[in-house]
C-alpha cells in the first residue's frame, strides 16, 4: 500500500491561520502527533513568506509612497507650529 502524500507546507499554513502566535515548537509537536514530521526550517521559511505578503499588502493599501507635495506641506506645517517636535505633540493630542 502506498503512503498518502501530504502537503506539509499547507498543513503549517493552516495551523498558522488558526493561531498566528503558535510557536515553531508547538507546530512541530502538533503535526508530530498527527504523524507528520516537519523540520523547523520549513516552518520558519513559511512564516517569513507569510509576513512578506502582509507587508506588501500594507504597502499597497497605503498607495506606495507619499507624494512630495504632502511632505512639503507637512514641513511647512511643522514650521508654522514651531518644529517637528511641536507637530508631533499636536498629532499625538489629536490621536
């Protein structure tokens, strides 16, 4: 009888989707209990690729970079209120 093929990467992704704070040791133990042997290096690689995707999505959501006009406007506003430190105090107070 042939062994059934399992996609270890997908099993790791499923576990991380259910509990993103799960440690590598917990994932190895959980999959080991199911009879699937997984190397910690595979888990680290999958976690790294998942974080890159999140960073890209966040960057895309922000629209890439801040236009130069906005930066110039913020600099002018900072000059009006007494510098960048004063502008930060104003922004923190608004938040």
